[in-house]
């Protein structure tokens, strides 16, 4: 009696088998369909001897298949076909046939859903695909590629108008901005308050922008108008640039600009000379920045390799006949006459490595500012600063003009006074806010590598009540 090949696992599902099993207990595979393992007969002659024929008979040749041209090729051995488990009838534990399962009823069709707005697909194009024999397609043929559709913006129809005084989204212009800084209608993140700031204070205006490379705006400014004891008016602007390598530079610039502008607005109406008032304002601003180093927020962020909060400061005070500037650091003040036939001028000197090289005669200005150390500042406001030396200067221009107070975020793209004068609009004296926007736009168009802040003041200061057009 022939013996069935003893298998340790089912060839179909790899279920362990017991001796004498004829069917797999897991999947029902017919184990009798497994062919007998052939003898290990190599097909390549080893040691010069030919392989034995099938069946083990030494003299029985392989079956010969006639070939065209008289050549003959041995026929490969054949094995009985395997049966699929699904085609075998099921049996119970006692060998009785199991009843066949009735066919499953067809699923009911899904109810038709109305298309979502904006989800309509364009009509499909292309030649239909022919089904293979015995294959049935229940849906039309699909093209090889689908045209991609741009996402539809969040609809604003039906969105209630936010109440008066509510912040409205800058993207959809309809949704209310939640306390987390996102629009409730379109989900757009809103820009932070200091990313872009504008202020029009009558005859003086300023614009500050984060730029295109920095993750936050570390500049700040302060503007104001004051009445002098003689009844004339004074206009002032303070611009501060946070030192990025220091801790909390944005807080430092904000504290300095507020302290300096408030000091000037308090001192000028009392009759303090504008140049003395500017000096005192820089000292007060320095104390305000120094105090930040003692706050708990700085103590948590402060590390041995970091500096205390620091910033630079530049300011200008314009009266009916006097122009006063004051600074510490590398922010600048430019003078541009209304009559562009007269030459413009830079009114400040940088507290920087490049300026020191030029002043010492070691380099010319072009060489110094081309060096990678050019913008290393030598003067700033902060607890880690050297001995404070506020710079102040007074001028008495003989003609009307415009005073431009700015950070290096602008003058990096218009360093010479002549370059800045070419960018400044001709009507800057009567449209200071527009002119400040133009100058900031010039810096952004040039690359916007830094925060940029610009304040524009006309000279002489207009009388009380006069403003920009």
C-alpha cells in the first residue's frame, strides 16, 4: 500500500498537521493532491556521469519530444493538478456532507447623496477599457490621469458680520478672530500685532515691518507732538532696534521707545532745551532696558552664553527752527531737502566696528562696510553695555526738508544719503505716512533680510493742528 507523503504543515495555510491527516483541519486543503517529493536527481552531469532518468531505472531514458529538424528534447516530468480548497465539498466530524450555504442576498443600493459644493468632477474623457473575458465592470472606465483642482476658498456667504470693534480676519475679511489668533470662519492664522505696525500722528508718521527673513519684529517706535512754552509745536520720533543676539530684544526695543518718547513729551512743554531733553530721554530709556534684566521672565530665559536685553536707539526732535538728533547704536537719521537740487545728508555716525575703522583711518568706508564685522555694534542700551555715551547734535537747516529716522533694515538697501533721497517721494513733507510705506517697501523689495522701521518728519514743524494730507 502506497504511503501518503507526511507533511508537517499545510501547503496552503501552513497549519500544523497530524500523522494520517487527509485534509487540512483549518482550510480543508486536500493533502492527497500534494505530489510526492521527487528524488534529488541533478540535471547537470557531476564527475563526468549523466544524471539518472526519472523513476530511478538506470536504463530507462527520459521521454523524448520530437523537435523540428530531427532534434529531440526530453519532456519534463508532470504532476497531478492541485485542487483548490474552495472546490471541495465540506464534511462533518462523522464524514457526513454539510449542507451548502444559501447565496447571500444582494446589498441594497446606497441612497443618492447630493454633491458637496465644489466637489463636482469634470466629465471623464478617453477611450473605454475593454474588460478581460469573464470580468465585468460595474462602473465606467476611468482615465489614466485626473485633472487636479485648486482648493476652493472657504465661502463667506452667510457668515454673520462681526460686531463693531471686533477684529476681522485679514484673509477672508468676514470671520471673527478668536482669542487664540485664528479666524473662526476660515481658520487662517492672524499676523501678530508687531509684525506690521503703522502710526500717523499728524505731521509725523512711522511704519515698522517684520521683514521677510525674521520670525518676529524686534523693532519699535514712538511718535508724538508737543506744544512748546512759546506756543510753537515740536514733533518727535524715536526708533529702536532690538539686538538679536541678546535676550528678549523685542521687549528691550519696546521699553526704550516708550520711555524715551514719554520723557520727551513731558520735558519739552516745560521749556527744556530739545537737545538736553533728548540726552535725558536716552538715559531714561537705558534705565528702562536695564530693568528688564532683573525680571523673572529674563531670569528663566537667561543663560551664561546670552546677553541681557539690549537695543539701539535713534531719535529726532523738530521745532520751527531747530532739528535735534540723538542716538546710541547704528540706527540713523537722514536729512533730505524739499528742493532736491540741494544735497541730502546723513546726520548720525554709527556706533559700529566699521565706523571705528573709518574714523581711525584704517579703512575707507567701502572697505569697512564690506567686511563681515561691519555691523558689529560698539554702543547699545542694556545691562551688558559699556559706559553709556548718548550722542546728540543740533542743526538749523536753512530750507524746508524731510527728516528720515530709520533702522539698518532700511539703510542696508539705501546706505548713502543720495540713494535714500532717490527713493523718498517728492511729496514726503505733506504725506509722511505714504512716504514711510514707500521706504519700507523698498527694503522689502530689496530682500527684507532684517526688521525695517522708518519714521518721517517734516521740517520745520507745522503749527499746532496741522496734519498730513
